[in-house]
C-alpha cells in the first residue's frame, strides 16, 4: 500500500515538474495581435505573413492591376522576413516602395496618362479608373502598340473658352440708332405739316408720339453702344488670375497673382517657352490652367529618359530645377493647330502628358509675370 502511494506521489511530482514550467512559460510569454493572443511566435509569424501577403496583393491590384503569383509571394516573404522587430508595416512599406519604383509600374503609369489623354479627346470625357484598370488587366498596356488599341485619336471635341460676344449688341444698337433717325425725320416732316395746317390735331399727336419714340430708341441704342465700347475696353485689358497649386514651380508659386494678355496672339503666334493661360482641358473643371508651351504645330515631340526631344534634338529648359526630370514616355507629332504644354514642376503637373495636346482656340492668353 505504501509503495503504491509513493508511486502515485512520485508521478504527481513528475507531472508538476513537467506542467508547471510550461504553464508558467505560457503565462509569461505571449503576443497580442489584432485582438488575438499568441503563445508561440511561429503562430504570430504566420498571422503576420498572412497579413503581409494580403496587403501586398492589394498593392499589386492598385498599382499593377493584377494579383500576385505564388512565386512572387515566396519572393517577398524571403526578401523581407518578419521578426519581432519588424512586424508587418516595415515589410509592406518596403514592398510598396520597390513595386512603385519598378519598371512595370512606371510603364503602367505612363500608359494610363497617355490613354487618359486619348480617350478624353476621343470621347469628350475622362475615363474612370475602372475603365483603365479593365484595359490594363487585359494586358493592352504591356504592348508597344498599346495606344493604337484604344479609341483612335480624334479632334471630336475640345473645351473652348466660355465668353460672351458683344458683336450682336453692336449690331442691334446700330439698327436701333437707324430706326431712331428715321423716326426723327418723320417727326420733322410732321412738324412742317403742322405749320401749314394748324387745325390738324392728329398731326400734333403724331409729332408727340414720334418725338418720344425716337428719343427713347436713341437712348437705348446709345446705351448699347456704351456697353459695346466698355466690353471692347475690357477685352483689351489683361485679365487677372490667381495661381492655385504648384504645377508651375519654381517659376510661379501657389496663390501668386498674374495677368493674361488676351490680345497678343491676334498679331503673333504662340512661341516655345511662352507661359499661357488656357481653358480647362478636363471635363467638369471650371478653373483655367496655366502651362508652358513646349511643342509647336508640325513638330514631333518625344519624352524619354527624363528629357524632352523636339524633332530628335534634346531641348534646354533653364526654367526647371536642376534635379527635375520630365517623367513619362511619349512620342507625338502635332497637327497644324495643336500645341503641347507642360508644367515647370514636372513631377506635380497635369499637362499634355495626361490630357494630350491643346488647340489654339483653347488658349486664353499669354501670362504676364509679376
């Protein structure tokens, strides 16, 4: 009996020596992640890796418009292994930076800008992200002839400056002035008849009515001529504009006031390097754009390796910052009435790389710098 009791006590002591250290370890060392408690680091690591793969796949969908392959999953987990010191944010940030810096993403970004400009000109509306993503998923952006697979480029629409023309006011005013002059002559003739026939009361009424009419009509016509003259004066005056944004840095800064000479291109053609104010080339926008003319009608413009080439010759752009590069890949030959415009801050500017060339009729005037 005593032997059996001793064996039982010995077994209990053995169990205590085995269980208590592990129980103490489990209670002392654990990790909490997203509301879950993990007592083994391998389990926590698996949760981290799962989240990294999900977040990285989201990055792929947003940037490359596709899901990761199994090889890519293995590649990223091997390249940026998780540890207690890194967690997940460190890894996904590095993965994102590497994807965005990759040639594939740069090519897609360039394609999206070119495709947006073509579809905007052809269909008179900016394509949605979903439309561009669907095109990209079909692999059209990967080919050298990607743009030719889209809707052909046509000058089917452009956004002309919304202005009020005052020439009808001039014509109407001159017409009213002519009517007033005729009534004035009729009034004079009736007055002469009254002197001959003093007993004609009806003639006196006619003189009175015609006298009032020709004076009122003359007054209206003179007011119309005054409105026309004022409109001509206003048209000849430079128009004020307020710079909004940083697309023209370092030449023009945000909230800087400038003026636009709206008459200068009546006597001369726009020249390369001119800073112009133009009507918004993007649908549903109302504010005027300000850009610099780079390409002229008939020229072939190429953007590659961070530089701008015109007719196969690189141009010098002293107005850019020393470290600035013109991002994107573009080759286009401008038509007879087309101009290519870019912002001086090439990294932040929405310009012809995105919405395509502009027409001469889109130009409001040349900017008069302070």
